[in-house]
């Protein structure tokens, strides 16, 4: 099929993207499509800055979230090519002091295990989210995090494992993961705009502002710096640079006639390693697997390799159909948005000349059930989803209930500093005749619900969790149990009160 014909199959895409932005209240989006190495579509839609009415361009930088993971897996592949790393040699052979909670995993965990999410660990997102700890300190904290599955038993998305894989890459090259990516991927591919931090992004001439929908309006929210866990999702990029990245995938590691990564290792990255979860299970995508930094699924009978991402105010999707030599990237500056998915799938339907599936309707049904927009898309792990219940809509009724429950003990009983070896410190403080929790510099209002339990609001996520205090007969609080994890078989995280010094 000719390039011209492929281009003509995208007639009406402008209107479709505009419709998606309106339907899903998206602020801005950037869309690029390549076929047989040629760019057949590259456009910005909506606004990168709503208040200033600055439009999205192909140069606009967006945080790409977990679409970063494929870069991290590729750095490992480069080290395998250089014979500095082996996919199946235990990580402990490269890092003597590396420890997991499970001694078997400590001895046996490999970088392949890390990169295909089979470490046995649940997400433990609150360990790193908004944390001021360094990457090395976070790697050290892993030994205190309990698994909920046997090692290699089950696929469970794990950001800390990707951070550790990137940390190992930097350590083996006696540099940082960021420097290695810059020297061996960004520079050779001509990805001149791509950066590793939202702090750096805001110093550039053309970047997107993060937004979240609140009460039907798009509200600007703060950028989330996740530099410490960078290899799991801190990259920022634009259409121009991501096109070069897609070409590398479709050309099996070759760029401008030079083989940057061997075909053998590219094949390892693009090969199924573990069966995995997917919100898209159905006739179009009946089976889901995970490779190394990529989801690998059949889409309507065609091999699809893709990865999405989301971090506060941004979402992304990078996808390619290797047999058809088609690559797609969609970037968006709206929190937890599914727009990158609905647009990507629609483009694939058009180019495969199939009757378009109404993915908008499918997603709406999915989200009208128990799952939220954020948790509906497995590829968006940075959108925190701890074990929590959504805040009820009727705020008035909620406040009335809260007022009805008065404290059974003096408020000072619960105040203090509580500690978990992996999660760090939690501070319970007096505020306005009540209490608030402060964790990772996030303030969380607390409402008493009786029996030494509090309903605690995670404002940014619109979620509530239950804090249960263990109090002795002398009215001394000893610990707090918090169900931060949502995976089956997980225990509440227990923070022990530090004694007054």
C-alpha cells in the first residue's frame, strides 16, 4: 500500500481528535503517525496552556510517564550487547548489597524479572510518590517491602523495580541512567528536545501545562517531580523526538544505517515474557502479554507493541504494528486521560482498513463500573491507585456524618511521628482542633470514624483510606495500620510510633 493511500485513510482524523478532546474534556493533544519510515501525520490539537491560549505544536514537550520504561529496558539491552550485563544473571552479582524482603528473590532476581514485572512485589507506590529520598535510598528501601506473590509467580506492575534496573545500568557504566540514555539513545537518535525532569521542561520555549478535570472544568495542577524514580517514568518529549524513537523500533535497532542495538536484543525487548492484565480484553485484543518495557498484544489479528504512561496532568501512548511498519504516538496534558488510547486505536482501525471500534463507548462503559478512569488503563501506573475508596459525591452528607462522630480519646493520643522501614515517616499533627497526616510532604485531612479509626483524604487522588490506630490501656498510640495497597493478598502497611526523645 502506498504512503499516499495511508495518508488518505486518515481523512477525518482532525475532526475525530477534536471530538475526543471535547468528549473527554481534554486540554491538548499531539498526534504523530509514521508508515514505512515516512511521517504521514504530525499535528498538535487544543492548548498546551489553556489560560494563555497557547496551542500545542509538534515541538510541544509533554511528560510521557511510563512510556519511559521502554527506554530503560533498551539501556539494559545495550549493556547486554556490550557484554556488561546478562538478562538472566542475578542482580546481586552486580550489586552486592542489593536486597529484597524475600531471601529467594534477593538471590535470584534478574534484570529480566525486573523489566517484565514478576518480582512478587505489589505496587508500593506511596514509597516513592512525592518522596524526597534519593534513587539510592529508594533502592535500599526495597528490602523492607513485603511481596504478596511468590517470586516469578505473577505479573504485577512495579515502578520501583524499573527504577532499580535504571540504577543498575548507571552503576555498571559508572555514570547515571540519565547520562547513559543521553549518550546512547537521545544523542544518536537526534532527540534534541527530550529531557529527564519536569523542572528542566519548564525552562524550554514550548512545553505543556498539566491539567485535571474538577467539577467539569479543567484546572491547572502542579508539575510532579519524579526524578528519583526517573527510569520508571520521568521523561519528557515531543512528537518530533518520539518519531525517531518509533523508527528505531520499526527498523529493529537501526538508525541512519547504524545498528545502535543488535537485532537479537531488539527481538528480546519485543518478545512476550509474561502473560499480563489488560483493561482492553475482548474480541479485538483477546490476549495480553508483557515483553521488556512493552505490552505485546494482538489487535484485531495484527501484532501490536505499545506502552502508555501517566503522571500528574499528563498521559501518553506509544504504539507500533511491526508487520505493517506503522508507528503512532499520542501525547496529552490532561490527568488520567484515555484520549491517547481512543485516538491510537482509531488510527489503527483506519490504517488497517477495518470498521472503527467505538472505543469511546467501550471506555465509558468500563469507567461507569467500579473502575475509575485512572485505574481502567493498566499502562498508566504512575496515576496512584492505592487501596482506597472513591470520595462520595455528596459532600454535605459526608460532612454531617463526620460531625456525628466525636473522639473517644484525647486528640493528643494520636499525634506523633510514626515510622516504617520502607515507607519512611508519617507525621500526625494537630490542626484546627483536629488532626492531619503528613506523608512525603503531602497533607491529608483526617476525620474520626470511631474505634480509633480515621477516614483520611488523599486530596490529589480524590480517594479516602482508613487509618487504624493501635492504642494501649494507658491511651498511648503504638502504631497505625494503613491499607495503601490494592492488590490481592496484600497486608496493611504498619507504621510504628517513635518514642519521644
